[in-house]
C-alpha cells in the first residue's frame, strides 16, 4: 500500500490528522524540471499555538506509557521506512534533487534512527548517587515535554527523524517544522509513517511554514526544547530567541570543513575521496569538504587529478538518467554558489574545472591556488565546489584548518595514522575522520559541531539523545521522617 498516493496530505498540515493550515497552501516544486509535484499546507503561529497545547496534553499520557509500548511504535516506524523505501527515494530524488544512492542512504539511516530510538526507550534512565545523609539519593531522566524540531531542505529525512525518533521514544511530543521546499520528504513522510506505526494522536505535528512559523515554535511557552539545523546566521537568531525564553537549544549549523592531504598519500585514491567529499549531493551538506588543504609538494598534481575527476562526472536529472550530481535546490542557492566561484577567481584562484551551469545544474568545480582571502576559502559554499589551497608544513596545515569560525567536520588523509590523530588534536572539530572524507553520519554516533557550527550540543547515540531530550531530576527517599531543630 502506497505511503503518499492517497493524497490526503495535499494542501494540508498534520496536527491531529490532516487539516487545512491557516497559511493556505503552496506548491511543491521539482528543482530539476520546475514541475509542480503537489501542494502542501502552510501553518501560521496560530497553528503552532494550537498544536503545542494539544501536544502538551497528549504528552502526559505518552510519558506514562510503558517503554515497551513506545519502543514498539518506533520499531514499526523503522519497518515502514524500509517497506516504503522505493517511494520515499522517488520523492527524495524529485523534491530534493538527490541521486538514488543518496536516497538509499537517507532511507537506511532514517530506519536505523527509529530502531536505535526503539532501543533507547528501555535504556537505564538514572543513577544512584552517593549521599552523606541517611537516605537514598537518585538522579533520573524525565521527558522534557514538547520538543520543537526545525529541519532544513538538504537531507530532509535524516535531519528530521534523528530528533523526532529519540524525542518520541523518551516520552516527549514533537512539533516538526520542515523546510517548505522539502516538506513532503522531510515532513509528510514522517507524519504518515508514525500514524501507520500506531503513534497516538497529538504527539507529532508537522507544520511547514514561513519564518514566522519557526519563530513561533521557538517562542511558544509549551515547547521546552528546540532542535535547529540550518545556517549559522539563522542559528544565531534561534539561539537569541531561545535564550530570551530560557529554553534549551541544540544547534547544528554551517560548516567550512577542511580535508588535509599529506604528501604520503596515493594521489589518485586521495582525489576520489576528495571528490566525493565535495560533490556528493551537489555539495549541499553541512559536512562537505569545503577546503582541500594539500601539501605544496603534491598540490598541483592533486588539483589536476581532482579536476579530471570532476570533468568526468555526469550532471543531470536524477529522475531520468544515471548521474553523479543533480540540481541545486533553487536559483538563490545557485546564484550564491556562482558568486563565490567568480569572485574567488577574481581574487586569484585558478579555475581548473566547472564554474558553469545550465538551469539549476551546476558543474562540479575545482579551484586551485585559492587564497585564504577568497570567498571559496572563507565562506560555506553549499555547492559542488572544491577549493584547493597548498600548505608547506604541518603547523601551516593546522593553522589553516583551524583558522575559521566553523568547527564541524575534519578529514585527514595520510599513511601515518598516528600523525593524523596528533594533527586532529590541534584543530577544533566536532567530527574527525582519519583517512576518509568529511561527510559521514550514523544513527549510533553523537553528532554536533563547535564554534559557528553549533553550540556543542550532541544528537545521536543513546547517551547524547538521553541528555538532549530529557530533564534530570534529583530524588531522595528516607525510611522515616527526620528530626529537625525547629
């Protein structure tokens, strides 16, 4: 039975079932063709207020349910991701421009997020504490209440489900605001999956909408924890609002991740790693390899080999042909990528491949000898661009890699693994990959960045999720009433 073909979601939001949103309805557009794929409903702040009140009410019963009941819902949700994989991948291809292998990855990780969350429901949730008093002293984790999740367009299923699943498993309700550009794969799919998995009504609300809707999620008094994934600029605004309302906020923001290439590598294999890190999903991943820092003794050879790979990569509509890169999400994103490329060339970078586009299809681009003042070096690109900058010594590489406000992912390619670990210790980063590119994710790992890449919060893995979506409560128990001097 199809997940989405019934059309019950068309032009609606999900809040106690499918219903009209106060903001009307908007087109779902395919980036590759401009074709309208359907309509989604738009929520307004009034819809958020209604949903938050309902979620707070429903959450009490869900928190009181047995861990077995919550785990069963999450297991069924994981099975549904797998049983509807082909349909979900089709939507990911058409709505987000993802090539089919990227869709495979998203479905696989999304299912795993549900299975891991199912196991999280039965994890120990407290500690027995030492005390100098004649009493039992305990710390336990209790559900936070209602969790607000604001997710981006680029990897919409993973970046929604990685918060929705553990939050639900731990007894919370969730208000999810997906990006309007990818609200079907990043929102409608989740609503349908959890409804079919038997999640009780009122616990998950899917509310696409304009920025004011996201602001309402952050400020609503019944939503106690905020998870935001998006740009650093928007993340700072979310953090300010959350701080004013004394809310805990988990931020996964932008990146300008370095791939350090030492002179002892096999250049052909290294450029395969580097090309994947920069060009997968058109570079529209926060962890993309945004700066290739290559030892000066091999930098020219590396850049030329990387450019040769880029020239061979096919670009086109992933729904119609086998390609390596699909379209960028919209014209605004394409124009920003092209601005970065052209102004970097003006700043002294050498164009070795790409730098051109047709419609939203941007050719994989390699820039050599990129100065540190160029936008392609200093800014998050979020497009299929690989800037190559040479370095002369390990100290130079460390200074270059760490000389940015961002601190998300780091890759180091070298035959000397221990030297790679020593280098990594000197560079602030939330994620480090020795002998791999910078784009990696699993449902079992704590994910998060530092600096302009996030506030150090971690999502993923049992311990991190337990900390993220619960409050710690101290409890003491005495056998008899104590005697006080009053």
